[in-house]
């Protein structure tokens, strides 16, 4: 426990140092959420489950285990797991999920590394940075194998180069949407702190609010959150897919020691997750109203989101992350000096897919 505390301290110190070095104009730090309630670890594995069709639950409900999951926030791209829980697919596998939205990547990582959460839906960059500090948070599955970010700007702007000298709202300085923005701006000859400033605002809803209030000139938003702003008259300055073709976005990570001690529970979670992905892809008419209700907006926007994420194959039906997407993440981090003078690691270093493969086999896939 002392070793984990020391490693966690090193990680948070490094992230704080990076934020200080890269930050734009001073702004109040985001309000930290209260600690995620610790869910009890399950150390007694249930009896082996028989193979079943992808849409079928276990033959009889196993003992219920409560797991705490942290995630960036409430957007269509990230909503399938919550929707699957609403649909009862996790309960059928004996998994009760408690969700906590935490926009900041370093805070999500801290919750997972400390044991206050058992599942992290976050960013591959945070997993890699933790690994470089000997904090092992392996990726066991993926939710988004690609990006759908748009740079949304005040109506007076028409191109990315016009943002020279302006302030752009970000979730933080290290996570996926921010990393993608930096790549898009760099492709247009603009560098952070030299040509534009960054203001850490928070999650997608907070960034949209900051844009509407005029606090920032532009921000990144995923579809269909960006579509809603375009309908209000804000400008679309670029789609991330035109700049970054491959990117491992929003993987599911766990603590390595917790996974080893709770093997069967993690496999049950992943069974429910795979069944959720199958349901999301095949039952649009059921998914859309549930997603719209959870997100609190019109069903037509949830439908646009489904068309985007399912249509582009960004929600992986088999739950697997991609090697090219992870290679791109590592390439970007290497350019930022994350690995010092050492060679960049292979992209599969951070994957532990044996639990997913077991879940797939148990579903006859």
C-alpha cells in the first residue's frame, strides 16, 4: 500500500508539473469531485459460466457485485455503458455499477490507482503516463476507437488560423480532446502559448457553456454536442478525422492487481459490456430514447450520435482496442517527451486483453 501511495504521489506530481508548464492564462482549478465511494472487492469467484449467445445472459444471475466506474462525462459517445446498465444487461451478469463523472484525467487516474474506483473509462494517454511511473493500469477493452471532435467557434471565425491570439477552452491539458486539438492547431501552424492560449474549463457541457457565454473563442466538442452548437449558429472550424485518422480514444482500464484478484468479476463485467455493444449496434430504436433521456436532450441528437459512432465503427462491436490507434497515441506522447530519451514502447504494452478474450469465448464469439 505504501508503494502504491508513493507511486500515486509521483504521478500526480508529474501531472501537476506538466499542467504548470503548458497552461495558458490563469484560471481557477476545476472543482474536484468528492471521493468515489469504494466498492467492495469480490475475492470469491463464482462457478464457471456456460458459453452463451452474444445476446443471452448467464443461465442464472450470479451474486451481485458492486463496482465503481469513473468516466469523463455524459456525451453520446460515452453513454453506451450507462445505457446498457439502464437496460439491465449488467444486472443480468451480477454487476451493479456506480458511475461518477470526472472530467479531469489526472483525477480519474488517481481514483483508479487508489482503489476508490475499479473501472476507468478514460484516455489512453493517462494509462501510458501512469505506466511510465510504474503504476500499472492495463487497458482491458475500448469504447471509442477513433475521434469525432469538431473545433466549434464563435460565429465570427471561419478557419482555424483565425484563432491566432485567441483563447480556446479545454477539458484539461493532457486528455484526448486536448491532444487532438493541439494536433489540429499544429497542422495549421499554431502552437500553444505562442499563437493561442488554453483555458481549462471542464467537460463537454462546461465547454459548451463557456463558448455560449463568450468566455472562450473556440473549443472542441464531440458529435453530436458539436451539432447542437452548429444549429445555434456557431462555426465548424474542422473535424478531427481529417487530421488524425487513427487514435485510441476512451479505453477501459483497471488496476492490474485488482483484476488479478477479481478475475471472474472482470470477465462478467466484460460479458455485460460486449452484450451492451451488441445491443447498441442492433437496437438503435431502443438505444436512442434511453440515451436521449440520460443526456437530457432531443432524441434526434442521440440518433445523430448513433449514426456517427455506429456508422463509422467507432464503437467496436468486439470491444477490442486497436494497435494503430494506440501507436498514434504513443507517437504523440513521444513528441511531447513522455519517454525521455528512451525508445517509445510498443503499442500493445498497455493492453491486457485476456479477460476480454475469455468473455468473448464465453459468449460463443
